């Protein structure tokens, strides 16, 4: 995951920051409509419902209002306020007992990072290997998995992640192998190194 970690700069013009945040949220909502349509066309209505759910969550003014409150009370940037509000929500999901609901934290962080990219004018980048590849990562957003080319991305091997995550559901629909919770087994793996994913024993095999 390519993460944007905002600092906490002071913002002299709260109204301007509110406007920036509103615009970034609107752009993210438009992205989610496009992702919902892509999921419907590429897979099915169940996969599309994942991103429709993201849209419903973001379209609720409660998150925007909470960020606005921070903008006014802390005199901070839109990036900082939005990061704080959504990471608090992500943490609430992480603390749930239900593994399926707990895994939804990554969906919140997916929405967060997409909005931060719009705030900072950063283009989304996706893995585009020239040959069949297994991606090694700490975790991966469901919107990223949706957009992967399954003819080239053959597996996702994650240090963290969950079998209950929406990314795992999408990967299975795409025919992409999903192996998560590999932790230190991924230490020191080099780009281009030959590896295999042993799904029977849920482990990584290094050549």
C-alpha cells in the first residue's frame, strides 16, 4: 500500500479547507460510482455492492461534519482532519469481535487514501507488471484488487490482511490467489525473486 501520512500543518482559512475537503469527497464519490460500475461489469452485483457500500458510507454527512468540527477547533488542514476522523473509524472496526466486521477497517482506509490523493492531486498508481507476478505487500485495498489484471497478477501474498476482507472476496472472484497473515515469512524477499504460494499449508515457498 502506498500510504499518504499527512502532517498537522496549521490552516489559516478554515472555510478554504472545508471547500477543499468537500471537493475531494465529491471526487471520491465519483470514483466510487465508477468502481461500482466496473465491479458490476467485471464480476457481479455482489462485488459491485462492496463499492456501492463505500459510496453510501462516504455520502453520509456525518464524516464530513466531524472533519469540519476538527478544522474549526484545531485550525488544521483538511488532510489532517480527514485522516484523524477516518482513522478513528478504522480503529473502531479493528476493535470489533466479529472477524468479518473487523476486516472492514481496510475499506475505511481505502476511502481515506483515495480522498487524500484527491486533496493532494496525486494520481492513483496500480501494479502493471510485464509478466505473471505475485504481489508482496503489507495489505491491499479492495479497490486496488478490483482493478488488477488477473492475467498478470497471479497471487497476493500479504504480511497482514484477512480471509474475510473484501479484497479477498474480489481476489477469489478474479481467480487471484490470496495468502495473508504471512508476517515475518516475507522478510527480505527481493523484487524478482522466484516464489510459490502453498495454499494447502497456507505458506510461502521460496526458491
